[in-house]
């Protein structure tokens, strides 16, 4: 028996995945079997934040993956959730990653695991003091239901969401046009994410207040976790913003549970660099 482990940590890029051989798989099973406390909690990471969101673990004979985050082990729909009360299983899973996870990302996860386990579910949105006026006639209505189905959610990322295009390919900037990014160190320059998106048809702009008539698109925003990943936001029809962190659910709040009136000031976790606003539209080509 082997384990396939996925570290849920990125939004734009595919998450790191590795295999733990038979001996490690048996240790994981023993660790899970030793937990006797059950709960109706679900791991908070399944609801989606930016940065570390837990581990998905699939044993080779099982159809569905377990989800491990914040001391909670969720075996799936048919079994009760197990409450470990500490982060030891998560620390052990991280220790099996080897070179599949960079030192910088490991340090981010270790920092997250050093804190006390939080069993809060995704908070309801804190009402924004105001939503700025939406100047784009084509701005989509916030509709998370179409993105959060079992067939769509795991196969579409923040770039799909911002462009309002379900491709089921975990779309990457520039891939459709043969100019895919090669790094995430800086926003611009050769190989960066922004010019890759421009290749797909997006257009950079300094602000999101300029009027966009019908068929002229809507506003999105690009941010970076420098050296590790990128993330996109989309302005909704109401004027506030929403996003979809990687393979997790679409949401209209930031990492503090607050409504997003401006992605420049939102709580973005490790995505500390704001790059630019951009305009996208229905004619862009993404894959």
C-alpha cells in the first residue's frame, strides 16, 4: 500500500504531489487509527484560504482522499471526522515531502503548523463599509454555485475564475498562446505572469474605475507570492471582489473573512505583492 499526498498550498499553480511508500503508508494508518475523538467539524482548509490549506491523502485502495488540516482528519462523507487536537500528523506528512516541496514553501507550512490548531469554519462575510462602483458593464454576477460543484471545483483555479471561464484544465497564464510564464519572482519582465496573461488577451491598467462599455470586459487583479505562486481576483457586478483559491471553493471574502472592496488592501496571506489591475473579456483565450 502506498499513499499519494497533495499539499494544498497554491492558488494558480498545481499543488505539490508525492508518493509515500508502503512503510510510510502503514505509519499514516497507525497515526489515524490512534485518534479516538470524533467531531462534526470539517477542516477549515477545505473552505479555501490563501497559502497553506492542509493535505489531501489518498491510499491506493480508496476511491476518495482524506483531508488533514488544523488537527482535523476528514476521512470522507461516510465516516465521522477525527479530532487529533494537535498538528503532529500534518508535521509528519510534511516530513515525507522531500524535494517535492521547496524550502520556502516548507518554511511557510512550518510557520502555519507552529500555531495552535483553529477549527473555525469559513466565516460569513463581514459587510464592506462600501463596495466601490462597478464601472464594467460586463462584470459577472457573483455566482459561486457554478464553480463549487464536484466536477468543476478541483479542476479550475483562480485564473479560470477571474476570466469567468470553466476549462477544467487548471488554466495557466500564457499556456493557450504558447507563452506560458516561467517564474513568479516579479510581476513583469521576460517569463513573468503578467506578460503571459497579456499574451492571452488581458490588458494591464492602473485602476479599476474607468468605464468599460458592454463587450469591453471587466476588471481583475494579479498578486504574487514571490518565488512561489500567483493569484487572481475578479470584480463582481456589485463592485466588491471575489476569488477562487486553487482547487477550493469560490468565495467573496479575504483571509480575515472580510468582504473585498479593493484587493490591494485585502488580507492575502503570503501573496504579499500586488502586481496590477487588468481587463479581461469573453474573447480571451485561456487553457
